[in-house]
């Protein structure tokens, strides 16, 4: 069971000559509304329509005669109140039967079943006053959508918190003592051309990595040196004197595997 407070009935309903005021700020009070229309004529009643303590963003202002109503529409329609341009139009008087049918106290209603038809759900909504225009009825329906948000949060709470994602732990790897990774190679580089770049050092092999599906060079490769000393000399030399091929500065550093082919993808990501 849940309690829905009906739209508050007001003394403004007893006056036949009144205007509907829409697009009001939710912070506007009855007193501010009355003061805003006081320069039009004798204001009998000014009231913001609410659901419980919350403003629905529209209200009514009652005057002594119909002539003042027309004057209020002419002077105040699209005027600015509390930073918002308000809509002002003549309100239709409510019939006696409608006034008697409107409840004056809080009533308790059961929320509609989620599987209920659209017609049943529409009956469960709190209707906007008869005097309200279409734009104001849309505002009232928007309030109903706001009321549904706590229910959605409760539903999520029943499902429980999301499982925390497991952190990805990268495996620590030890640099090779004989293999060097060479990145940013021109795609036309062959194994032989890669080997010639290290002609001043003692190497045992040079290998440009190619794709498994299309056999196209991937722009990086590996060079295996005869000893750790030769590898160290080469890395230090090209750190101090970067090697450039076809306007591309090569990335040369110790590899993380003794098997260049198996570790080629990981080296490419590191580069």
C-alpha cells in the first residue's frame, strides 16, 4: 500500500473569473503570484496547484470581473516571473458536479499493477485540474515519472551491488640479454635489410615480424646478438645516436623474450 496525495483543492475554484498561469518556477509562492498580478486589478485569490508540498508548476489567479481577466491575459501572457516566461490564459469555470466530485482530503490508493493495461494505468494517475491547459497536464504527468524513480532505485537495490571487476595484473617480464626489439620500421623492410642496419655488431639473426593471415610486415622486428655485450653496445649506441630509416626514427631496446616470434605481439604493444 502506498499513499498518493491528491492535487490540492483551493478557494480559487469558487471564483468564476480567473486566469490559468502555466510554466511557473517550482519555487514561486502564492504570495509572489498574487503580487505579480496586483497591478492588473483586484486579485481575489492566487493559488499555486500542488501535490502534497510540491508545486506542479502552474496555478490560478481570480479577479472580481471578466474584464479584469481579459486585461490580465493581455498584460501578463509571456511576461517573466522568477526567470521564466509564464503562460496566461482565461480559465474555464468548473461545473458544480465536478467541484463536488473533487476530493478535499488525502486518499489512499493502491499503485497500479505493472501488468495493468494502459487504460488502467491512466486511471491511477493524479489528474491535473480541469482548468489546466495541455502543457500543464504534461507537467503533472512529468511529476508521476519523477515519483517512479525511487521505485527503480529500490528494484536495483534488491538485485544487489554489481560485482567488482577483478584488476588485471600484468606479468612481470625480464629483458632478454641477447635479443633487441626494433620498432617503427618502414613496412618495406626485409630481414636482410634489418640485418644490415646492425652490420657493425656481431649478430646471429634478424627477423621482421609479418601478419599470420596476410604475411604483411607489421613495422617491427627482432635482432639476436652473439652475446650480451654486443647487445648492450648496440642499444647504448642507438640510444645516444638514434637510427633513422626513410625519415623514421627507429625504436631500439632490449626485448622481453628469448623467442622473438612468440613474443612479437607483446613487444608491439610495448612499443
